[in-house]
């Protein structure tokens, strides 16, 4: 089952959403620093400490928000996608700073997704899409749990919980979005690891965060399906 064709948004609406994203981007760094400090930052993604330009986070957040608005359109679940993306931007920064996906942030994202999609399903009279969302969370969580339990796996249970949360909006959109959201993060992460190894920025035993790849892959899945 795939999502129905969306009704595109006007240019004015997209500009408003871009501005909203930029405002969210201004808040992301201080919030993420607070969580990263709480986990005693002892690790940082190679080169991440050199990125300190104040315009980076607003630009990234605005791009994420506009991409979701274009892909989802006037779907009643759009506010849910934007809310989860806002929390996801903070999670990505924290994971890059200290290899942690704080449970409180993942829980907030999950509650926003579940509560918002429940409301959207009721308002639009499409309860079946809520079942699809719940199924997406179950499939994504179970798949990543199996990966985490494999011998030698470096997948953390924070990644498993985040994957289950992201399965909610992906499952809402349909099977194609869910499958893409399951595969793309690992393609992105694998390519990044190979690139860093080739550039000798990391070693074979270096732990790298998967959270940003999970979030980016889910975002791309929404855009591409």
C-alpha cells in the first residue's frame, strides 16, 4: 500500500514553512549542547568541531522543513512530520557530539508522532493509515532489534528506539516509504564509513553515530516515495 497523491502547497506556504524551519534551526544548537553536556561529551564526529557557523543549522532546518512540505503537501499529518523533524535535528546533533540518543528526546519524538498521527487519522477519517503507522513502527523496531542482537553488531538500543519512532511517519506514508526508510540509512552510513576509512579519518574499531543516518534516510524516503 502506498500513500495517495498529495496536493502541492503554494509558494507562500512554503516560504512560511522555510522561515519556521529557520527559527527551529536557531534553537537546535543550544538545546543539543544542553543534552550533550549532560552526557559528558567525550567523543565528536571527525571535523564536527570545526563547523560553528551560525547559519548552518537554520539553513539545514529550513531545507528539511521545505522538503517535507513539498513531499507531504496538504496532508493533515504534515505538522507531525515537522515536529518529529525538529526533535530529530536535535537528536542528530547530540549523537554527533557524544554518541548518544537521549531517551527523553526519543520519547518526545515518539509521543509527537503517535499522538499527532492519531489525531490526523481521526480528522481525516482514515483510521487504516494509523494502523499502517503502527505497523511501520513495529517492523522498523523489530528489524533494527535483530540487527542489534547480531554478533559483533555496533547498533545501539538508542538506534533501535529511534528507528521504531521513525517507522510511525514512514508507515503512515505506506510500504514504499517504509522500505526506503529501512534501507537508505544503512546505505548512507556504509558509504560514509568507507569514505572516512579511505581518508584515514577513522579506524576500523572507531564507533560512529547511526542516528544522523537514520534521520537523513527517513527524510530522503519521504522525499523519494
